[in-house]
C-alpha cells in the first residue's frame, strides 16, 4: 500500500495546487458540501469580514485542504527519517527540546492544520510518543495508517475510555503524549466552551490532563507561508491552563491563536458547531 501512495504522489505538490486552482475557476467547488460547511464556519469565526472576503477565504481553504490530503499521502509513502524533507522551517523548536531534556513528560496539543500525519511523522522522528487515534472506517486503510503511526515503537490507542486511561498513564510516567484537541468529542466526553464567539462542544481531555498533572505542554500545527513552504509552528501553552477555573477555556483560546496565524490552513470543513445547547444546527441546510 505504501508503494501505491508513492506512485500517487510522484507529481510535485506545486503542480497539484495549480491544477486544483484551475479546476476551481469553473466554480464547481461551490456545489461541494465541504465548501458550504467551510463558509458557515468562517461566517461564525470572522464576523467582521465581508461576504466576498469570506467566499475567497473559503475557496482558498478548500484548495489547501485538498493539497494537504496530497501531503498526507506523501508522508505515508516516505520513510520516517525523511519526514522533515518537506518542512521549510520549525518555529520555536527549542521549546520542545528543552522539555524533552527535562524528562518530565510533555503534552503536544495539535490542531487540524494541513496534514496531521505529516506533522506527527515529524514529531515521531524526533521523539517517541503515545497518541490517541480515531479509527478509520475503511479497515485496510485503518490498519495501514495505524502501522504508520506506530513506526519507531510509538504507541497508539483508539479514542475511547481505555485509550484515555492509557494516555493518562503514559503522561504520569513522564512520556510524551500527542492529542488533537479541535474535533467534536463523543457525547459525554466534552463540554460547551466558547470558540470564536460561539459555544462549541469541546474536548476537555488535553487541558484536564495538563491541569491535573501540572506537566508541561505546547501547542503546535502545520502552516504554509506565501511561497507555499511548510512551517511547523510551536507555541507555549498559556499559564491559565494550570488554573482550575480557566484551564478549559484556555484550550480554545490557544486554538484560536493557532488558526489565526493563517486561516486558510485550517480544516474548516468539520461541523465544529453541530451540537448546540439550544438544539439548533447551523448546518441544517447543508
């Protein structure tokens, strides 16, 4: 399967982006459900932007989402020691290195900017991790992706109660853990917390683990610059994540800051606000 993905990705990413951009000139992307969801989410997050600005942003974001899928296939088909080949720059890498030297555990909290698998492969090339994993519905692809994430003896557990126990145990044992903190959690495993001015059902796992253990944490994501070079952005967590009354809200504030670095890199096609306290659904017409 790795060979198949390698064949799929022999074309340069720059050419893939150009081809997608040409296709999008037809306006066919406006018929896509992912575009409609993206536009709704952007309307919620950036109320100060005009309708035209939001439409342009949604189009650009969708192009980068498709390109990031290509980046993911590239990461799947290349050896882990070549994971940094496509990374142009790593901002604030010293933060991670300093915490690793202290050997007191570290929580790496990520968001879905561009290719999460490419980001994780870069992380796993530098340190062993324990990671939560959302099972893929296609069984053969699920086995393949899981095997990729377990390279170099990294531990991977499904996102369920057992997985939470495993990652909590690893964190207490001073291991490095990775958590994606911006998807809608299962019912009963989150709380409604403000995100871009609207209540969003949010996972409390990452901030709770950090608060309970008082161990170090950083936020990170993949970004692109104006030349379409890939950059890993690493940010220190806010001090409020160690405060009993503020640690949960602290998570979404950090997520907002990462997204605002370059909004087109974020995966806006997720129905992030689908579970509202009022029972309303902003995506009902999609």
